[in-house]
């Protein structure tokens, strides 16, 4: 059987693209990451592969496109079953999907409310962000990872978003480590994994990009 051709239409600073690459790394799969210029002109392949949203990531499995990072990570886990990213029982899988959905709806928007702030960051924006992390910290409890002793689905969905936290801390004038020490320890644990370390960019580099986005949007 010939090897599947796996391509991701990618942007290095996108945490949503990072999710897909980490999932592929965890499965030990070879793939090609094709960088998209999201500001200078999107490729025809991106526009034809994701005509609805016209955004990355797009995952191409033997030319067949899939969009939306959580859907893609689910697909990768179903298509290449070992090692599994979701728990073996249906209740555990449902719980993991609940937290993935919570993360998708809450974390990046709360980050944006801070880094998009003009002038001093509103206290409410910082409070909301910290409250979300505290809820996640409570869900994590004393476990190494969100589903126990094994790095898995929820960790893959969440850890890329933390690459933006340094920028949020600098702009907001606080630290995640001081506010949520258990969560901070989880971050460090995940970032030591090879599958994550070779995908997640240095936080200072993300911060430079965030400052550029602020200029582009007329915030600074």
C-alpha cells in the first residue's frame, strides 16, 4: 500500500495550525507544511480547499481537504488509531470533547480581548482570562495531563494557544505562573514533549507578531 500524502496549509503563528502538526507528530506521521501568506495573498489551493472560511489550517489527505482544527485532529485520531489521543471509554471521550469545545470558545477570544486593548488593558479582560485558566486548572486537578497520565486530545487543543500567553502577559502586566501555578506547570510539561517543542514557536517571536498585528489594526 502506498504511503498517504499528508499536507497542511499552514501559518507558523497560528495555534490552530499547531494543533494539527502536534497531532501528526504524536502519530509519527510524515507531512508537508505549506506556508500560507495570509496577508499578502492566499493561495489558490487554500481558497479552493476552504471556500467557506478561506483560512488555515487545511489538512489534505491524498488531496482530500479537511478544515477546522478540532475536526482535523479528530479525523487524524480516527484514521491513524495508534497511539490513541482520546480516552478508551465513551464517557471519557465525551468529557475530552467538552473541554476541547470550552477551550475553542473561550481561550483565544479572551487572549484577544487583552492584546487588542488600546491603552491600558481593562481589569475585566484580565479577570476573565484568569478565570478561564482557573477553570481549566480545576479540570486538570492533580493530573499530569487533562485525561490523566497520558498526553492527549485536550492537551493538543490547548497547548498551542499558550504560545500567545507571553504576549498577553507583556501587554496585560501579569503572569500566568503567579495566577495559575498548576496550569503553568502543565504548560512546561507539555512544552518538553518533542511533538510539541518542534512545533510551538518561541514566545518572544509570537510577541513580535502580536505587536505587528496591533500596528496593522491601528491599535498602536
